[in-house]
């Protein structure tokens, strides 16, 4: 867990990371949360709801209905680049795999406001992530398709 030292209001954003996951259900990959444990009022998350599927959404006790629920397949035991973006102007959440757009949800509010009690985590109560995560990047804007692809290709050239 990485605690936040000051408040953070994120309307448009992007989360980009590399992961090599075992095929295990109900495991958190990345969480940006307001609150701790059972008192998480809102969170943006990338998690594995069932084996070999990744979900991007916004949930929590102050969120009446989960927002986004964008689900894509991924390969377990293989390094994969996952990017998730949210654009507040178009109210669109998108998810990418290995630099390629996979799916989106429109007319959703996945913005998040976090006080200094918030944190970045790899487990928000759903179970420890089993695998490896590398090169996590958070941007305060929704990256374009071309920018996501460029970041993926840049990492491959290392």
C-alpha cells in the first residue's frame, strides 16, 4: 500500500501497468481508494473477477451502482500491458491490452476524489494479487489511443 500524503481529485486519468498474473479469481491488481478496509467510500480498480479476465470499474459504499464494469480477457503467466483511461468530458472509460483498444463504457462517471486517508493498493480486501506488477504509471488525463500504443511500443524497445 502507498498512502497518499495529500488529497487528490481526479476527473480524467489513465492507469498503465505491466502484469504477469496467475489465473486466480477475485484478486486485486490495482486500486486507488478513499478509505480503508470495509469503509472504502469509493475506489477505481483493475481487478480479476474470474480467471483470465480483467475488469476496470469504480465502486464503493458511496457509489450506488458500480460504474464502468469493462471486462476483457488476458493471458495468465505472460507479461501483458494493461491501460485504463477515463475521460470526464465524454464520460467514457476505456481499457487496452498490449497497446490495443479492447472495450469501453460510455455515460459513466468514474472520476474519483480522495482525501489524505486514500491510498494506492494492490489489495482492497479481495485477496492478494498473485503474480508480478511492474512500471505502474498514473496520468492526470485520459491518454489517447495513439499515446497508449506509443507507451506500449516504447516499453517493448527497452
